[in-house]
C-alpha cells in the first residue's frame, strides 16, 4: 500500500471483546448467494454442498461489465470461518476456458492449483475447496496465467471474506470489489464497484462501518477516498495491523491488494458525504455516502478502534541468518519489462530461489524502470522494511507497489513448503504478469 508513513514493530496486543455472531448485517445491495456456505452450522467439506459461482458473459449493456460470476453482474461474496473449508463449484458458462485462484489466501499447504490453476473448459464445471489459515479479506478470480488476467480485466472476480472464529457482531459491513469495464467496442472503460458503475452507500451518523475494500483489477493502482471522514486502517492484504488513522480517509491499493478500515461516519442527518474511487493516471468515479435522516447512532464518538485479533503468523523475524537476495525489474531495449532477468510471460521452469523451511528470506526489490510495477508474493505475508535500518512498517503485505527507480526491501518467513508464484505486473500496461517462483522445502 502507498501513502503510509508510520513505522514500528509493535505487535497487536489488545483483543476486541467477544461478541455474538447472530446480529451481523451486511451492506444492502450485495449479493450473497454463494455465502450459503458460511451460514448456520458448518458441516465438514465432505458433507457440504458446494456453493455455486457461475462465470458468465453479460449482455452488452451500458451499466454492466463484460464478464461476471453472477448473472446480475454483482459478484457474490464468498464467506467462511478461519480454519474451516470453503467448497465452491465453478460453472463455466463462458465460451472459453477459465480457472480459479484464491488470491492472498495462505493455504494449509501449497496446492498444485496455486502454481498451475486447473483449467475449467467452456460449459464444464469443477469443484474447488480451500481451508484458509487467516481471517481477513481476499479475492477469488481466474488464475494469473493464460487468459486469466484478461478475464479479470473484463471484470471477473469477487471477494472472499474469512471470518475470525468468533466474528464481531452488530457492525455494519461495507464490502467493495473494485474492477473496471474493458469494452471492446470503443466506449470508454469505467470503474465498477461491485459490478456497477456507481457507488452509493447509506449509514447513520455516528455509526462505525467495517469497510472491506479489494482492488480486483490485474493492472491498476486504485485510490478510495472519503475525505471528510475518519477511517482507521485495521488490516492490509488479509492480515490485521496496528490500527492507524488514514490521512484524508484515503486508501491506495495496488492490483489484488485488500484493506480493512473502521469508518466512523460523521455528518448531519440527511446530508450526503462525497466518496471517490480513482485509478492512478486513469479514470475516476464520484460516489456518495447518504447519512440517514434519523437521530445519530450514538451521542458520543467511539474510542479509536482496537486491533483485530492476530492470525497465526510470526510477529518477529530473526535477520541474523537470513537468506538475502536481489530481484530486479528492468526494461530491455524494446521497452519490455524483465523480471528477475526474464521477459517471457510463461513461468520459468526452474525456481528463482530455494529456501529452507523456517528460514527468513530478505529480498531487495530493485525497480530500474520508469514504470510503476506491482509485485505479488504468494503464500507468505511479508514485512516491508525501512530503508535506513531493519525496522519494518506496522503491517504485513503480499504485494509491493514499486515506484519507478526505487528499491523496496521485504522480509518473510519461508514457512509453508511448496512452490510459490511471484508475479510482476506493470501498472496501466496490458495485464500479463511476468511470473517467477520459489520453492520452500
Ligand atoms: Cu494470487
């Protein structure tokens, strides 16, 4: 994420009070058809009826994207509790193959699907299952190889919410999947929020909203802003962080990044608060939050949000015996980007590096080009290191938005055996990430 300037090593310590999971309500207008998975008693995967998502081509219409996981164009929110198994049947109604990738999810083990997504032929369907280790906000979308990025650019994707085993209640959630149209007919592209080219939210004055925001584009940097509002970041890329207030109510996300913020609504009952969603160097969308013409939710402002309960992740990293390596993004004479010395889109046949399980890996990511690039790490949430010392930002990330001619250093614990993809996508370029991989064993 860009736009943060806090540093620190503090681990979240305070836990929110236990709450009862029976009175949660959701932002109206969000389709939850596939969330049947996550309601009531949760049977094991063997007994569960998989939820259904259906990849479709939508009828051309001015307010619709081209591809969607739902006939109405509003992608279903999938939902499961941490440690439980989500089962999904993907029905492919497209005229071409597609695949399914759980973006940002730290699985129990590296699956073959994560490395080479299983193709689902046109008119076929296939069952998928995942057991996430972390509570947080994630994405599901086609895989990152082949036609996947182009299908994502056309709007195919949705949000996966993984709840803490004891989810909070009585808090109004706003779940926003940001994508864009990719018209083939010469009409200009538009930003889509939950499949729609407009954004209108409703809340009461004094209410605290739980905003879950995901950048579902494969190749854009997107800024969400509610300038007059108090937003406190509580999670980034699917991992809770030390809460901090966001300047100008602003969240900037690279491709595939997710953020969670507590939004303390302020404003006069009956008024409208401006919201905007804008692409870096691209299109924007003006939206609003309508404040109900009703008495405020509470007389006094709430105290600042507490940290969310942490996921099972190492809070500290021992750098003394870390494996250190460089990873360069370069341009060749033709203007193409090379990543780790390779300019081909197909994944390499050999790993870029191997790491022993349990070791700490430090990567100096050197962007030697004039372009913004997003580098995404699979399966291993990382710390973004400070440039002056080995301190780190008070959050985990799985994506580095690398600015032109800069070096970012990250560190992570090589914890989960398997082969893991690292992708590099030039911002505002054709969505075709360059792909390396590393092996943990
Ligand atoms: Cu991914």
